[in-house]
């Protein structure tokens, strides 16, 4: 195998979720284990996260959130199709159900996405170089069109398209979760043309579903990267540079009531799996693997 140059963006999602998530993400960045972060602007510690990003010069983009907690757009906080009867977003599956029943007003989706971009700008002093969706809402039917319009309007070049090579071979993922992932994959396939038409770009390879939480290990990351690169170079043997985004969720477990996006932290956030990701990502054998494979960590603005 000739020496391919691999540019790897390791994005820590959910920056701003709670102080302990922020701390874990910063520790990871300072250890050289992640190279990019994605900010939840409606997270309870978002302003603190933006300050930390500025202090440590952490490349930061927007993790658009339509499914967890409260909207940031004032008008939509009281009466909108995006809220359930408790006055919060519909939740990861609830959002999908409401969408499939035709209950969500797409102009409100657009209004909230724009409000999140504006708040990101206010918190960080710049527009996000990349913008993706919390719980992958940005690739859902209808939402994908609105999302693409917002990115184009603000000149945000990069996003995430969660189509993970090798996902189908991951027999350790429980069936209920695999069903969700396969839904995300199908929605992503149907989104490619929409994003392309709006001039939006994304890395050649996405990894992150097969390596989440308890499934993350040095070997799961190594083999996901190696097999994805092999698969891609088989399809396009002339390429000399490959770009990859690895989505990760490191942090120290949340301790309620701190955290969340208005409702307190969820189970995944309070679990040991966050810490497990942090401890795996900072392992020296992972770092030396990157070196041996000519893998350079970078952020979206380095592409």
C-alpha cells in the first residue's frame, strides 16, 4: 500500500452539554486525542464551552439540535410544532414520529436552525465552519432541504453524512439500535443529492456509529479506519488524500441536575460510556497508530 495521506477529523460532539462534558472534551483536545468539536448552543454549559474553545484554540462547529431540550428561538419557546405537551423538543424518536405524521412545520424548523447559527455566532464570534445534526436529525426527510438552505444562506461549507462503511458487519450492535442506525443510513443516502445540489461538502468517510460508547476500543477505531480506507482506495485507486470524520462523545459522566439542554442530562450522558470513550481516545497506542498510517489530525478548516 503506497503512502496515502489521511486527514482525520475527530469531532467531540455535544460540547456545551454540561460542565463535566466540557472538561472531558477539553482534556481530550489537550491530549491530542480529538481535533474538532461540535457545540450544542442550547446546552446548559454552551457559553462556558465557547469560552473554553477560545481559550484553548479548539476548532468549533455547530451541533444543530431539534430533538433534545428547548429551542433557542424566543418565538418558538411557547407555541410551536417543535414542542411536545411538556414544552420541550419531541426527543430523538418523538421528533421522527412527529415528522412522519406531518406534524412539524418546516418554516419553524428553519427559524430554529437560523436562530442556532446566530447564537453560535454570538457565543464564538464567528460562523460555524461545519454544522451537523444532534441525533442525526439533519438527514431526515424534509429537514434535509431546510438544513441545506440554511447552510447555503450562511456560507457554511461542511456537514456530516452518517453513512458508515462496514456498519452492516457489526454484529455486536443490538438489533434495536441497528434498526435506528440503518434508518439513519437510508436517510443519509437520500440526502446526498440534496446537499450536493446546495454545494455542501463532507469528508470522504464517516465513522462513529460502530465505535460509540462501550463499543469503542483501540482496535475498533483502528479497524474501522483501515477497512474504510481500503474500501475507498479500491473504488478510487488514484486518490492520494482521504478525509475521514470520526464522531466521538468523550466526557466525564454528567451528574444531575447539571447538564442537558433544558431537561437535565440523559442516560447516555450519565453513563460510564462517556469516560470509556475519553480513556480510549487518549491511549498512546492509538496515537502511534495514526503516525504509522500517515494519518494527520485536523479540523474542517484544514481540508
